[in-house]
């Protein structure tokens, strides 16, 4: 049988009103006997980048089928069964949480179908009725899960901001103004590296590379920092800037159409009487 892992969220106050302290374990505060197990949710947990969890996850991210149910207190072992497409996938031995907190987390093991279709999943807690419960009506639950091809893509907002002002984008600035060119992206796959770039002819070219090799001890969704490069356009006029993301390994990209976007920045001439020399020179000579 696979090992059960329980999550502790926060001790409730039940121990305090009975004269013991579940916070400090003073010996007079034993967890209660479990009386009921209730289905919570079923989903997929990724143990490889992009990490995170959900009902839809990318292929190659080491997805495991996981269950959360509520069963506060101690109990003898009983079973949890999961069916996929109407067929038994596995049976796992589980117990109550062993504490005052209710949530029990169960890993049913790796699951990665060859297709990208939605698959119906059914979970039955205590299918053999080994656990005498106060409520037998809350043991079943269903869901729809699928695994799709990896994808990277641009996210809005991509464009131009005034330095230090993250509240709004701009598309018109006076000549001599520095702007922050902002690049935001989604990272939905086990990519070793993704190249991010911004380009405008021969006057702007900047790149950065992001990549993640593991999820670390806690498989939360990876957080991709925005890419910012400061740029001062060299002359008045219209500048078409290309924002692009390109995956390296693997090169699979589910939606290639979201990899490139072009935004225009208009640089206006200086007002009459204002020096229009190269940026940074304000001597007027």
C-alpha cells in the first residue's frame, strides 16, 4: 500500500474548552476517535516543473492523482478506492487524520494518459465498510481530469511603463524619456529553459533565460518574475517592439500563436525651444 500523508492546517479550539491544550501536548489532550470520513476533492499534483496542482496539468510534469478528504481524529485503517473511466485504478489504505484537524491528503500515485481528453474520476472512501461512520452518504465524489501538452506564452500586460510606475502602461512618450519594457509570460511545462526577448530593429535587443529543474521540497506552482529592461528610444518616431518567448528543451509548445506579440511605442518630438540632441545631453551646446 502507498503511504498516506496528512496535512496539519490549524489546531481547533476543542481542546481548550475541555481543559487541555492541543497546542502544547500537555498529556491531557488526546485526539478524539474519528467518527466520519467525508470526500473533499480529487485532482492532479505535479512533482516536476511547472509544479502546482489542478484538474488540468502539462505532460512531463510527473502528475500524481491526489485526494483530500476530511476525517478528524484517530481511526483504524480503512480503504480509499479510485476509478478512472469506470475502471479501478488503485486501492489505498488510509486512516483518520490522527489530530484535531480534519484534512487527510492521499497520493494515489502517478497518472499520465497518452491522450489529452478529459477523464471521469470517481473516489469511494471506505468501499468495504470497514469504518463505522455516523454519515455514510458523504463517502463518494467525482471529478474530471486531464493531461495536456506543455505550453509557454505571453501574458498581458506586455508593453511599456514609466520607470517606478507599475500601475499603468504607456504607448506615447516625449523624446528623451526612458521607459521600462515589460515582459510577462506563462510557464506551463517541464521546460529546461525558455528564452524571453524584446527587439526593435537595431535600436533595442534584450534577452533573458528562465528555467526550473525541480520543484524543491514544496511543489508549489513556479513563480516567473517579470522581465524588465530600461530603454531610451534614440529619436522621435514610431517603434514596433517584438515581445517573444521561445522554449528550448522540450520544444513542444501547445499554442505557438501566443509566443509573439508586437507593441508600438510612439516617441513625440520635443516642444519648441527644447533641445533635441542625443538622450542624456541637456547642455544645449
